[in-house]
């Protein structure tokens, strides 16, 4: 699990593919070379919504991220990132119970000294795709669905080519996952997607499109989404709509209220509408609170309650701690 507080404008704040690692600890910086380490550790007590669920300890996430950047001059830089997750080892959910690879990519970035373009980059490897930028959910844990792109299972790939361009108030991301049918990595299938986001005077929008062909499938499907959010300082309201062709649609509605400078309260309602006859639609809701310590904003505690309308489903709840650097 990631604490997913992706208002539509998230990608503007930090372009990961440009190796701009926020809150990172710089280990070495010399002669145009920079090596940074970033961590994101979350442990929580959780009982899932559902029938006869038990309270347990979950590790979401336990990540160590390594980023390097070389300044090549004339606004050009080379970058790479290697990220490992230890959730499987902590929960003993994997056969080898060891660390697993989260991201591994290299690329080139360009930052012009003037003009409309602020930054641009191209990355190759294993990383999140363009459609992963889409969504306004503030759920700590997914109740029903976050959006139709999440349900397709294509939020990352290991044969990825990804391009990003930041124009200040508008960001464009495009990615393509190679089919790699003759390789061991072919089970990701293949897809091409694009995300366009922008913000003006507190109003943000996001548009996403993906063409996806699952591994072994004969036909491809098209997925599209649109999202809007407005931040009025005292309250943020947001909604998104995403549709997977001839399968289902997902609608999210979110309201978030800051309480001082340290606390945010959020509530959301999610509707998943299936196209297939005989398949019941599912709705869910969640309410959560996150508190960041004033002395250390990278230390936070959080809690959430969540519920869906599946038959005999009991309410779920969680509470946890998150440390970042």
C-alpha cells in the first residue's frame, strides 16, 4: 500500500523520472555527480472490510530508493534509480521472503535555461506508467477501486519507455510497455498511455488514456479518465471518472479539509459500475485523518475507517505510522 493522496496536480510537484527525489538524503555530491537515498516506511494495524476479517500488522510500504544524477552540462543530465521493497519479507508473503525490486530505470533529462518548457526527460526500464499519474483518491487503503486504470493492473512495467515534459502549469507524460513476447517479462502484456494534467488558480484537471492488451489476450481495450479538483484552502473537493471499455466504470468523489498546518481530514465515496449483466455494482466509502508532527513533517500518524456494500461485509479500520526521508 501507498498512502495515495494523489490530487491531480501531484506530478507537477515532483517528477520522479527526472530523478528529483524529494526529502532525500544526499550521500555524495561531487564534480557534477549526486547520489541520494530516500526511504518510505509504513507499519499499520489493519482489519480489512469484509466477512470475518482479522486484525493484523501490515507493512505498507517498506521502501529504500537509490537515485543518482550526473550533470552533463548545457542543461542535460543523466539519471538512474534503483528501488527495493521489503514488504514481502516482512509479511513473509513471498517464497524467498527477500527484498523485491520496485523500480529500476535510467534516462536523460533536459532543463532549458529559458522558454515554456521547464523540464523534459526520457527513461527506460521498470517504473510507473503515465496512467499512474491519474486519480484523486485520498484513501489510505483502497476500499473498492481507485480508478479503472488500477483495475487493469498496468500501473507499472519492466519493459517501459517513458517520456515526461513539464511546462510549469501543464504536464504531459507518455509511456509504452513493450510486449517482449519472447522474454520472461512478457506477462505485463503491452500498453500505450498518456496523461495530461494542469492547474490554474486552485483548479486542477487530469486527462488519461490507455490502450491495453493483456498477456495472451486476442483483443485490446481502451481505458480513459477525467478528473477535476478545486482547492479553496479551507476545503478541497475533487472527482474523477474512468471507464474501461465494455467492462466497468469507476467514479470517485473526495472532500478534504486541513485542520491547522498539521492535520488533514478526508472522506471519499467510490462507485464501481460493471457493464456485464449479473455482476453486482459495488460502492464504498472511507474517512481518514493524517497528522504530521510540526517538528518533523516527514513523520506522520494516520487512521481510517472504510466500508463497502458487499453482502455481509463488516467495516474495516486501520491505524499506523509513516516515516519518510
